[in-house]
C-alpha cells in the first residue's frame, strides 16, 4: 500500500488519497476518480515490486502472480479513495452534498422534520456555503445583524434591511402609528431582485425562525428603487423625465421623508433656488426630486439636479460678514461649503443662525450647520468650539431656468418620491410611554 510522507498536513491535504473534485460524487465516479485510481494502483504495484526478491520481479503484468496482485491493488485503491472521501465528510469544507444535511444541516435546523423545514438552495457549493454562514450567525447570537446577514446569504442579489419600529421611529405623537406596544415589532425590507421571490420568502421564514429572538414579530416586504437617467443635448435644451406612476401605490418607503416646505428665493441666474432657513442635504436629485412653486410668476414644477452650500465655492479673499445675531467679522471660504474666521468661535451661536456676505462671488445668506475641528459639532451644542464652520446646503440647482428672479415664494421640494413622512411640529413631548414596561 502506498504512503505519503510523514509531514503534518491540514485541510484537504490531510486526506492522502482525496479526489480533487469538491464536492466529490457519491458513489465515487467520473474521470477524476478513474485517473486517481489508476495512479494509486501504480503506486501500490511499485511498492509491491520493491519488496519482492529480485528474481521474482516482473516489470509487466504477464506473470500470474502479478495479475493477481494487480486485481488486489485495484480493490485496495478503490477502498482507500472511498474511505478518504468518507473521512472528508466530517470536515464541513469538503462534505459531499449527499451527506451535507445529515452532517451539518441537522445541526443548523434541528427542528426540520420534512422538506418544508429545509431551505431550498440551488447548487452544491452554494448550499454548503449557506450552511457555513448559518453556523457563524448562530454563534453570533440572535441579533439584528445576524438576521440581516442570514437573509442576504439566501440570495446574492438582495440586500436586507431590518427596521425596529419603536426604536428607529420614536412615537413623538401620542396618537402616532408606533407606541410602546410596538417594541417587539420589526420591518424587514428586501432591496433588489431575487432569483425567485417566492422561494426566497419561504427560505426567509426558515432562516428567521432560527436566527431571530423568540419574542420578535416581523413584517416582510420587498423594497424597489427606480433610477431614471437624463438625456440632454450639449446646451441642455433636450431632456427626458420618466415617472412610473402605475405601481407607486404598492412601493412606498413608509419611513422616508416625503417633502420639505417653506418660502425661498429664485436667484439672478434663475437656475438656483435658495432658502437659508433650511438644509436640503437630504434631497437626493438622482431619485427624481422636484421643486414645486405654488404660485406667482415662477409657478410650476422644476426638476432638481443638485444642491449647493456656497454659491461659488472657495474664495481666498477676506470678505466682511454679518450674522443674524448681530455679530460681524471677516472670513474666507476655504471650500465649497466651509468658511473660516480665525477670530471667531462659531460654537457660541445658536441653532438656525444665518450668515450674510454682502459682496464677492458668494454674496448671499447662508445657514450655519456644523462647527469643524477637534471640538466641533452641530451648531448650538454645548461644548462645541472652532474657527471653521460648514454652512448648510440650502440652494437647489434646477434643470431649467425659471421665468424670473423672485423672492418670498412658497415652495415644496420632494425629498424621496416614495416617502410618506411629512414635517410634524412638536410643541411639547411626553416621553413617559418609553419607560413603561
């Protein structure tokens, strides 16, 4: 019988007569098996000839004794290869598909009594990789991250997002949709196009039963996102705007903000619209956001193509400024959204403070947003300090010109065209419900 050297081996190398196929067929067969068997038979015969007296050694299988041992060598080779493959079944990385459920799957899903309790995964290797991931996720515990990773392991084409209703959507309104009674409810959103959504949903039930905390209840939904490209000529005169209205009612992002409303100004370029009292940082132009002017000379709908902080960008020339609090000074624009005044502590000003530049390429009014630096943070926060401050992205860039420059125009701009949340003023808030068990 042939033997490898005695050097320590790990992984597949620890099985001396293993097939290169992974997973190997059961029973062993195929060209790879025949090739490995023939090579092993030759090694066994060579060992046999090496121990025979020289006057009995035949280099061909003509003599009767050599034919007999040839037959034995073939049986020994088959036994060794088959035994090695059985040995490999005990290692999760090489377990054959026929035994994968008995060796690994029954450990991951011990409650499965029939095929309805077994996830349907197409592909030998994919099935094994899925069970590997499930072992790691079970060891990580029943967490939100484990649930998301388990769902994503079912299909490489999807991304799972889990939202805890009560924690991520605080019930600021006593009459709102979510209260302390929703503390154990989560929403599961599957983003992407699965190979088979019905199979994925059945598999998701099995995976969640294994990974979720026992007290958690969930809702399962598919979340689709549309992306529409703009087709335009070099001078911007031709554009194409698409709107898929016919299934929007079935595809809402119920936790997304729908719109921002206020009063703003159309600047002299007529492709810029500004409202220094708000931040448009949450406006995502790539999702078909639209600015709606409700009345006046510019009444209509305008597609938003971008947002700006400072109108022109960096400006190294010192410019005089005035704050809404009455403070004054001189600053420079160090980037397209950051200004600096080495003599000013911007952390001393309250929320919604505005800054006005009377001259220069960035002349206009801007809302202060975040103080930069080691002690930086949002404007109006205790302990924040710094000489640089970022201004809010309070200007919208439009796809076409408005008819006229104007001020004081009532407007609405969509933040997410599939969102449903609208601004809700809160004068007082009772948080006692959050501490009732």
